[in-house]
C-alpha cells in the first residue's frame, strides 16, 4: 500500500533520507520539514496527551477549532507522515525503537534528560542504529546550570537580550513578534544536519548535535554586544528608529490600520523624500539637511511626514518613494500576502489538499533554483493519519505485530 496523499520524491535532493521527528511546536518540526519538502521520508511522532501546542493554536480553517484544523500546525509539518505513539507504554517504546533503527536522522526537542527517561536517548538510539544522526534542540542546550530550563522561544529571546532592544522606551519590553529563536534555529540546524550527513557519507559515523536555541540566535546581537564590550554603551529599545539615520519608522496611511515603512539612510534619500512630497515648506528647514540634524528633530519630522502619508493609500506612498530611490514598503497583512503580485509571480504559495480542511495555501521555499522546483509535497498529517502506513510499510511490521502494539496501547 502507499499513503494516498504522497507525491513522488524521486529526483529530489533528499530522496531516500529517513527522518523521525519526535519534537513539537516549531524548531524540530521545521528542521524535519526542510528535508521532507525536498524528498526525505519523514515521520512525525505525536501523542494525543499532551497534544502539540500548535494543533490547538489559531488560525483554524473557517474559524472552527479542532486538532486537525490549525494552519499554524500545518505550516510546519508539510510532507510528513503522522503517527501517534504513547511512550508511557512499553508497546509504544518498542515501536519508537523500531523507528530509531529505521531512521537516518532523529530529531527531539524535549527538556534535557527526558529522552533518556523515555528510553529513546542517544545511547539507546546509537545501540539500535550506530550511524544515526540525532538532533537535540532546547532553549539552553544539554549541559550547564540552565540546561533544565523549559519553555518556548519567547523565553530564549528574552534571556538573549532581544526584548531589551525591541519596543519603545516609554513602554515595557515588547520583543520581536513570535517566538524569535524558534524561527532562527531551524535554518542553522538544517545546515548542521546536512554537514553531519556529509560526514557520515565519508566516514560512516553518526553524530549527536546539541543545539542551544539561545546561542544560535545570539549572534544577531553581535553589534550591540560589541558596542557594550568596547564602548561601555548599553543599547535599549527605541521603537523603529535607527541610531545612525533618520527619519525611520512606520507611518499611518489611508484606511483602518494601514501603514507604510520608510527608512531614510542618507542625505540623497532625504532629498528624494522631499521630491516625492513636492518639497513642502517644512521639509526645506536647514535643520534637516544633515543626518545629525534629522536625528535631533526626529519627532518633528515624524509629525509632518505622518500628515503627508495619512491621506494616501499605503501602496501609493511606497511607489512614490521608491520612484525616488527612497527605501519604503507597505506593512502587509496575511490576506495581503495571498494577493501579492510578486509572490504570485514566483509561485510562493502552494495549495495542498488536507484530509479534513480541504485545499489550503502553504508557504513554499524562499528561493528559486534553475531547473528545480519543490517545496511542500503534501499537506500536514491529521492526528495519527498514517499509523497503519508507518507501521506496516515503513517499519515492516506484520499484522500480528501491529495488533499486539494496538492492544498494548502503543498508538495512544
């Protein structure tokens, strides 16, 4: 038998690679998705209790909640087969061991020590499969005094310092949108897994990758860290403003909550902004001719610039400024992205058929390669959708073995 919703992987770069994903939420599932979308056979292991946080997170198709209706979950789990396992039962652990023996790559995102207690730690995995590549991703890494700290990317981003530099001075720390380190870590870890696969190809050796999400993201604060170390200057939040250029910000436009971002980086761009606005009297003030002057009078510029943008469509503002070589971009909503002509031209969104919610758009890869076009191959799995396929076709279990696993509570 074959999974009804699968698409061919032949010819894709990771065809033949086998990935078992025991993680949840964003980081681990995103790593597995990178390989699954491009040909790997990936199995997403879940348990109904506790359910993956994203399965109960908005947005839901048609606004109707349900464990198989969250597109937040769907975005990070395309091209995977879904199986449910209860690792609190011996039968569930036995099936997990079969998956570890089958897999090339094993991904987990539990608090350090959890996989060992569940009986699927690295030593056990290596005894079953000496060349396995295991990825352990958590907030602080597997060792050290804070290794046991559980949480989400919000917490790692806060401890790294991102919340101190994001927001407005007269308000509490705001932080970058979403769990920031969750969106950073998968890109670096996918590269690390590819390096480990190349090492195994050359040597036959597996790897244990120990990833601290805080450390992976921290280098994005390198300029601020260096400034503190060398100059003794501690950077704090300052809205959308730059310490070296002005004006910079998001400016209100015509309509309800519509905005355009504008970033003037030098004197030439300031002249371009003046031309786009038909050089109003306020903009001809000599105080604004230099970057230093504009930085000193940023509030005054913002007030006048906001008056100019507020009665115009945000796309009109963007086009007027871009025509004068001034960096500007509309602040788009998710509904705007679905209609964006540039994304449509590049075929970014891929509509895939989900077993419960029907055809919905999924994000494609953020790049194009000549002669190559892949991305999500099929929709994210419903809870336990591929239990039989995984056990029978991928793991080669007999009908009697599957029956025994079911009776033993393996599938939750």
